[in-house]
C-alpha cells in the first residue's frame, strides 16, 4: 500500500520517478482503513532532500501511512523556501496536541555547539518529553540521537579529533531482535559527524542497550524502552550521492576535509560511490514500521501512553 502525503509535496514527483507508490491526500480520501500516523521533526538545513530520503525508506512497506512534518517555533530555517515551510510544515505546538504511531527526529548541523547553547534547546526538550507519552516508537538520528541520550540519560558527547566520515562496517549485537530481521551478520552505515557517544557511558545505564556497533565508527545504534526509542548515530537514510556532495561542498573551504572512507570505488573520488547500505536501510525502516510501530500501536491511537 502507498504512503499518503500532502498534495504537491516535491518528494512525490521524485519518488514516482523511482517507481515508488505514493498517494496524495486527494486520492486517499476513499481509503477506509486507518493509516499509521508518522510525524517527522526535520532539523536538517536541506529539508526537501531529507524529506525525500526518509519518505523513500518509509515507502517500502504494504501499510498506508500519513506523514506529517513538524517545525520549531523557536528556529527559522534559512535554506528552505518560506513557501515550502508554510505549505507542508506545522508548528510543534499544534502537532503536539495529537498522538502519533511513529516519529523521526533528524540530525542537525549544531553538533559542535554545547546542547544548552543551541537556540531551540528548550523547545526540543519539550518535544522529547512529549514523544515519550504520545508516540508509540521514535527514531532519533545522529545529533538528534545524541541530544536525546543527553536529555533523557545524561550521556555526554565527545569531540572527535577528525570527522567520522564515510561508510562503516557495522555488526548487530543481537540478530534475533525484530529490528534486524533479515539482516546479514554485517551491514554498512554512512556516518558524517564531528562528535560521538561512548559505550562506557551507555553501559552504565541499565535502560540503554547498544544493539549495533562498529570497530571504526563506534556505537552505532542504541535502543531503550523495549523499542519505544532507537538512537541511530549514522545515516541509513542517506542517498547514494549525499557524502559526495558534502565532500565536494567542503573541499577547498576548510583545511580539515578528508575523503569519505570506504565510499568511492577504489577510494578514488573521480569514480562513483559504491552503495552498500541500501538494503540494510530499507530493512531497518520496514522492520521498525512493522514490529515497533504497526504491531505495537493500540487500535485506538488515543490509547498510546
């Protein structure tokens, strides 16, 4: 079954060209089965790109979903047209009056700033707390993951000597978890970050469980509350050319830019990237929707606690 999306969302045309079945609101009115309600707090600067990346993965399921986009009142995006934000995004205070089956909170380009100095820190803390009582399962991505781990559990972040940048071999700690159904013993995940969280800190908290790690990238995925929350330190949602665009964007602008590791064929940036994470990304999001959102959400969404 298709994703149900707002009319005229730019991602619709892009995904249709990729043979992904999406349904706009006009066509969806005749559907009688209650769709899953997914809300995305998109903190990334290139919002249309991130929307498309996430919707691409959410589409790989037979379940119908309504996707909502949340924006912060305390921060104004500088890289996305105002018209786009007004048409497709709703203020957090408005959406927080409702309950949702699933939520995704993205990363943000503020990871080197102390949490308390981020201009929207108070508002995002309110959203974190609201999600615990009003969303069945939440995915926190990259900075969003580190920020939520700090907010809920006091887990600190650490500055890396060099940026963790590339595609890194990752191992599920327990392949019998439903989130890893269909996974191989090893999968690959893109990373692009200047900070990290450490296993020693996480292991001190009984409610937190490292469920995937990497010898090169370190802690990769953490879960808590029996799958009500997943903290993903990488970017399974990235498109094939995302790291390439980031590399060439920064090349020549800074003196600390290194080529993304394990990304280009023969480690040659003149050659195309090798996509090694697509199957894992689709499996992860499909398993999340199926096992942690759909199968666990009460029939009446108002029963979420």
